């Protein structure tokens, strides 16, 4: 396995574990991550995970969109857990200009 493939597998497994931990904690945690959608639009999402949908996807309530969405684990980067008590539904999704990522994590 090449270094790039190894790093990809490590990132995917770490993301899957973070989602699993958030699911086990119930409503205590949400996940904040950079997400690239199917149209290659990058955004920062805050999501309350609901359940896995197969091996590589999960369903979660996107707090910015205020809708249940399906997320592909392979399209997630920079994932972190945040306390649900610190999250407000309806905060707009932070769109990121294509090909750029913020240098600092956004404050909640």
C-alpha cells in the first residue's frame, strides 16, 4: 500500500471512529468538519449524527441546513467533536471558496 493510500485509510478510519463515538454519546456531542459535496463545493458543517448508513456513510442532522443529510466519510476532513450545548440549529453553513481551506478552525 502506498503512503497516500495508507494516509487515506487512516483518515477514513479516524473519521468513522469519531462518528461512532459521537453516536454512542447520544445527544452530548455534534461533529464539526470540512465537507466536500458531490458538486465539489467545500463547506464547514456541524452535524448531529443519527446512524451509520452502510460502511462509508452516515445520516445526521445538519445544523446549518436544519435537515437530515447523508454524509460520505471519504469527503470529510478536519473532524472534531463539539459539545451539543454549544451548538445552535440554524447557524448558516460556512461555505469555503473552492480549493481553499481556512488556516484556523472557526470559532463556534
